């Protein structure tokens, strides 16, 4: 399987579902996120800076592969 397929599968089968559960705990109006991927990596990025910081910490604690260098 190619890196691109692995990246897409990880993004949509792991990161996005986890991010949806994560944002369910957030106040309304601060819950938007985007899914970003390229051929080798992927990430979920929240629109709010503090929530994004909390999300990055959450990913690190739970060993999720969320590439913080990847931008849209």
C-alpha cells in the first residue's frame, strides 16, 4: 500500500473520528477543525489556538500521528 493511501486512511479512520470525539467536549462556536494531508503525512487542525494547543497535547499523550508541520 502506498504512503498516500496510508496517510488518507490514518487521517479518515483514526484522526478525524478521534477529533470529532475531542470536539464534542468543547463549547459550541469553538469546534471547527480541518483535515489536511499530503502524500506522506496528515493532521487535524483546530481553528482556535488554545484548542489546537490542547489537541496537540492530546495527540502527543495518546501517541497519535498528527503532523503539526503540515499546513493547508
